[in-house]
C-alpha cells in the first residue's frame, strides 16, 4: 500500500526516456550536469564507464567511474535529478555482470576495458 502511494506521488517527477539515453552497465557515457556558481549556471561533463545501476523509480541511481590524473574517480548520480541535463552514450558494451566493481582493482588500460558491442 505505501509503495503504491509513493509511486503515485512521484510519477510526475520521473524523467522520460526522451531526456535520458537508454544505457546499461558497462557503457561509456558522458553525463551533463548543471553546476551553479553564484547566480550563474553552466554545464559540466563527467565522462566514464557505468559500473552500477541501483534502485527503481524516483530512487534509481547509477555510478560512473573514470581515471583522472592516474587516480580512479567514481561519482553516483540520481537518475531523475533535475541537475542532470542529459546522458550521452559514447560506446556500448556487452556486460557479463550486473555490477562491474571488479574494475576498481584494475590498473592502466585494463581499467577502461569492457567487452564492446559490435554493430
């Protein structure tokens, strides 16, 4: 009962598939986020590999990992956040698992390798 009520209240806050590209774990994505600095607003891009998707409905999140200056950086984004302008898919993959946490232990070129989909 409570879950149905929560879904009913939050369904107008869900973003449609028109603003968010359909992506899955293992895909290379570019996440365009809105950043407010004082009274100005700009778009900042965070590019990397999606290593996890969690939750459902309004609570759904996804984790993007990239290597920046030799250091691994992960960021968790709420899928339905108003601060996300768009998500672009750079490259598609064929993941063998639901979560790609094993990439955290990889170093160098292996850290960005995921089996890519052939077109």
